C-alpha cells in the first residue's frame, strides 16, 4: 500500500510545478501592453509571443511523449523543470522583441517536456477513483497563479519592468526541481521497452489517432485552447483601452478569477468522480460560450470584470480536471504519456493559432470579434464531447 503521507508531498510538488509553469504563461496576457511599451512593439505582433511558445511546446511535446513512456515520468519532470528554470531566468537579459521571442520559444520547449507529465504521473501513481481529486488539487496551482502569481507578477512588471515576473517564476521552478528530485518517486508501472525512433514515434501517434474517441478528444482540446486563448489574450488590452486602467488593476481581476478557480477546481474534480465527467464538461462549455458572447455588452464599467472573469474561471475549472481524468483513462499506462503529450501538443496548436488570429482580430475588428470567435468554437467543443466522447466507464482500452 502506498504511503499516504507521500501522496501529499507528491501533490504539493506537482502543484508547485503547475503554479510556476502556468503563471509564466498567464503573465504574458496582462503585461502585453507593458512589453509593447518597453520593447516598442506593435499590438498585432505581441500575439506572436503566445504563438511561438505554444508552437514550440507542441512540437517538443510530440517528441517527448513516447520518451516519457520509456524512461518514466520522474525523469521527464526533472528534465523539464530544470530546463524551464534556466530559460525563465534568462528572460532577465532580453532587451528586444526578437530576443524575448527566442526565449519564449526555448521556454516553450521546456514546457513541451513538462506537457502532460503531471497528469500522466497522476494517472500512473493514483488509482482511477482518486484521479479527479488529485488532478483537482494539482491543477488548483493554475488558480493560485492567478491569485498570487499574476498580481505579484503584474506589480513587478509595472514597477521594475516586464523581465522580473519571469525571473520570479524561474526561482520558483528551481525549488520545484529540488522537491521532485527528493520527494517524487517513479511510479511502479510497466514502461515502454521498444526502441524509440522517428518512425516508431509516428506509428505510435498514428495508432492512437485510429481510436475514434481519441480523435474526438484531440479535436476538443484543439478547440478549447483556441477559444480560450482567442478570448483571454487581448482581454487585458481591451480593458486597459476601454477603461484606462493599469497593469496592476488587471492583475487584481486575475486575482479575483483565481480565487473562484481555486475554490471550484478541487470540488469539480471530486464531484466528477461521482457524477461523471461528460455532463460537467458539456455544461461548462455552454456556460462559457454564453459568457464570452455577452462580455463586451455587459462590461459597462471596469468593476464588472471582477464578476465576469471569476465566473469564467469557475466554468473553466469545472472542465479541466474532469477532462484530464477522462483522457487519462483512454489508454494503458505505457501509452499514457504519449496520449497526454499528444493532446497538449494539439491543444497548443490551438493556442498558437489563437496567437496569430487574436491580434489582427483585435486591432482591425475590435474585441467583440474575439469574443464571438471564442464563443462559437467552444459551442462546437460541447457538441463534439456530447456526440463523440464516451464516459470513461464505457471505454475499452485499446492501445
């Protein structure tokens, strides 16, 4: 029987990893105006900071997924956290838009190593009936990034420059590396024994995507990341322009959203263990679609954002851990890392596409076009999940 006390060390270590990794991604949106000012860069180009990160993350995730099935999640977590520590600290020397773009690309590569690793680790280490609970707590690190990381990061960016938040999250990631090194064991699961080559990697992903349920989940990830990124990337810029608020003010909006995310996330994960994942995912998507569509109409003052964004975070939290738990059960342990990395890679294709589309939409058609685009894609997501994704209890593991 596994040491219950060690469960908490593992969950905290992975929670801290998620906190640092997600915070350094989320901080981009609220400080985009600050980056543009300091580096003298136009609004339409700033979205490429999101695109290059997401693209490199996706490419690296595709490569690392099968590797994690062969060498184990613990080694992958150590490699990824060490790499992200280095590249985040190097943000301190970025003195041009090009240099920052390159550093975001390298950080994306480290993110690709980590992509799916925490969820895959939970799938390996915890029994299925505990995964919603474990994922709920671990993914609450994203909420704490909004509660603590983003307000602190925006404060540092506004008063000391955009580089300082990345340095802070690099230091936190270094602590994560130390915790994983000493407190996170390799799960006792059967690892992949076959040789890894470009050909075998391609074959593995091809075999995974032959399953209709995996194709449906993969398409859902693409649409979810696309819709959310289209909506969020330029939300701070719109609020700043519309209501003449500061970067720190935007940070407090994220703080309010993070509070609700932290409250909802663990409870949503645990509830989904009881009532099933699918309905929770579908209804949260539909609720988010409505919220996106009415954003520009109901936000008549900046203070409305302190209600609207937390509600959005509740709806997002209601689908994250259920979707991860559902996805992790589609395959056996020796293919779980490949599947989760594939899904994250496909999701980040959506984020990368959003980074390309969001800037021109915002600059030429206004933020309303971002909200309508996001709402439409999330409705399609709900339909795909409803029509093509089975509940985990009904899934027969095929690969």
